[in-house]
C-alpha cells in the first residue's frame, strides 16, 4: 500500500476592530479640527505600524469607509486588499452631490450638524429616539433588537459622547462639497496599481443614493462593486448573509486577482 501524503496549511489572521477616534472608548480630543480627514487617515497608518505590520486588509463602513478610501489612495502600498460598505468614493461623491438635488436633499444632516450644540440636543431627545431613524430597515423582522439599540444608547448617552462623531461632519463638510487642494495634492494620480477592492452597497440606503457609486469601478482600478438589494445603510447588519458571502467570494478570488494585477504591471 502506498503512503498517503497530506498537507495542512494553517493561516493565522489577526483581526483588529478599533473604535475610531471620538467613538466608543477611543480618545476624544476637543475641537473639530482634530477630526479632519488627514488626522483620521494617519490614525489608520499609525495603528498598522504600531502592530508591527507592513500591510493590512481593511474592512470599513460609512465614515470608516471614507477614511479607507483616502488611505487606499494615499498609502496603497500598505493595503493588501480592502472592502468598503455604503461609503461612496469621496471625490466621486463630491461630483455627484453637486449635480444631484436628490442627494443634496438626502444629505440635509451634513448642514444641520454644522450648528453648534443643537444637533447633540436633538439626537438626545426622547432617549435617543433618533437611533430608530438610523437603523431603518425594510425587513419585516428588524435585525436590530432592543438589546442592540440599548448598547448604542448607553454609548452615546455618556457625557460628551455625541460631539466627536458630529465633529466628523463639522471638520469635513468642505471635503464633501469642494476640493481641498492642499490635501488632495498628496493623492497619487492615475495609479493603475491600486490593491484589489470590493465595494458593497445597500440599495435602500436612506442617506446615500445608490447612484452615487455607479461607475466607480470604471474610475478606480481593480475594484468590484456589488449592490445588495433591499438592504439599507447598515448593510452588514441588515443583510449579514449576503455581505458575508460576497466577502468570502472576494477573498477566495483574491490570489487570482493579485496575479492579474501583477501581470499588467
């Protein structure tokens, strides 16, 4: 009888899920200027360096996705691959909002959040009832139970906990509406060697119109787009099965995608 040879490959993956600055238990520097996108991007770079890594796979949503977009553009050499959920490419989105009245209307909160103090008071009304708007879903059975909502209420009801997240909008409004030449000049132009990426988007997002991402894969090299039908803004919670399956498919194909990119260089 011949000897049966077998080989087992063990891959160790370290997953880090940090609170962004100003959120959760992360530090909350006072002053809106400390929430400018340039500082948020450097936070990611410094975290990867602090962990002793040269590269990372980034999975991000909403503001995390905006930060991820800029990180991919500025520090592409530190990104192995990336998955971004319900966060359109910021430069493409700026062009979209300037021509879409529908998106401008959907983005009303951008402008409301510029007012001092009032947004914090508004969100605190009726035990943070505003969370019911944020966690809007089209599903008959909501994926967000009362225990989930209570965890968010507990976090954002802490003294001073609401101002830092709102400062993301106060510090970066002009980033969404007008070019920041001093910042954008640091972004490489026509980089054909960006790492493989996947953009997932819940079709029924009430804050960001799905049309804002159409064509992004024609502008951003090595990007795939998947629109998840009937899912809303928090797509990873609204339809976790679809999100997990699409991410799994993406990572399975990743070695092949990397070889294709290398072959084009």
